C-alpha cells in the first residue's frame, strides 16, 4: 500500500509516498480503507527539524494520526462496529501511519452523515485536542475563553466546542479571518502587540481560561488570564514551562520524554462521541483549508508551514 513518509529533516521535498506493508488490526483495534486523513502540524515541525532536540525521530518516519474511511478489518474483542461501516478516528500516538491507503485505528466513532470525507478525515485529532484542553481548563457555562490562533485546524474546532459548553469565546486571528471566527461563534480580535489591552476591552470582567494554539505570546496570555494555571498551550513553545504554563500533548514518553516540559496528558477519546452528537445537532463543523491527493503530501506540508491555512489540511485518495 501507499504511505506518506518523511525520509530526513529538511524542506517539504523530503516528504515522499512509499510502498509499504499493510498494517492489520490487533486486539481492540479496527482497520479502515482510508478515504481522507489529516495533516499534523506537529509532524510538519518535526520534518523541518525544529523539534530535533526534543522529539527523537527515526527515519523513515510514517505520518498521520487521524483518518476516516470504511472498516475492512475488526480486531479481537471489538464490538459495535462491523465491516463496511463508515467511521472516523485516531491511531495510537506511537503507531501513527494514518496518511496511507489503510490505517489501524485505536479509537473511532461513526462518521456523521453531515460531514464530508474530508471533514471527517481531519476531525479526530482536532476534536480530541480541543476536548483534552477544554477539560483541563474546566471550561463550562458562563466562562469566558480566549483561543489564541482560533482560525487554525484545532482552534476552529475548539471555538465551537467551547461555545457548545456555554462559554463566551474570544478568538485571535488575522483580520481577514474575523468574519470566519464570527461564523463559528467567537468574538474576533487580532494577535500581536496590544493583545492584552484588546482582550481586556472585549472582556472587562476578565478571562477564565486561555487555550493557546499558536505559541509565541505566553507572557501576554498569562497576563490576560491572571494565573498561569488558567493557560494551556498545544504549541511547541518551550518557554511555556518557564512561565508556569502547561504544554498539553499526547505523545508517548519515549518520543518526547521530559524535554517538552510535561508528561503526556491522557487522550480524550470520549471527544469523538461528543463530536458526533454536536455534528448531528448542526453545532460542529470541521473547516477544511485544503485537500491534497496523497501523492501531493509534500505540497500539503508546504501550505501548512505558512501557518496561514484556515482550518485543517487533509490528504485524500
């Protein structure tokens, strides 16, 4: 089968599609024939070499954590799903390999009918990350939440899931994405110098929690929250620990260890069923910035590294 691999550190040209052996579902797992899969910004950073000192990488490195497709193998002990079912879900963080013709999923849920394959293929990682962080921040009704980097793949989903919890959401993005953020239910503002003052003007009663999807502004985010314990980042911002800010990730210890400043958080697999419910209620969509054929994975990496994609980048076919 075809699978996307990174062969060495470098520019997008080191991303290749190779022929590899098919994986098979083990106990508690299913295998899908992949219709679409998500591109991971974290793996784009790994490929560039930006994380070489903190994320040990062995090449060739198989990519992809989330995917959607049709079940074609069911492992021992699995119930409630059968051959031919349409699902979306995640691999284990250690196994990866979802950017391929076939992928083994460790967590899954039925594909919502209202989502396209592209939306479903890029959903699981963003939904899990958003839920994991919102749970840690204990976001609930009546809270005010700032999402830094709200127009990206995780940020756009986090906005909607926070709104669904009854929170008021302020989102940062470039000015041309402000109408997009309003459509998701957030009050938009720009990032950069003056952020603290702009957010205080929008939330004179204060901000209860900050979800940082972008990095690079930890000190300002702590000032906005008033307490580093109310800020969680998912960006590879290694100044976070110095400010007392938790960096949430789900990577196994043998990949990141203590170098990222925190042990892995438990993955929020319950998020997938929440997403199915919200999608059915018309309260959760998965904005897709672009869909590239699997063979053009290098071009997808090139777009991702611009950091200007609105929503999730996915690979199809």
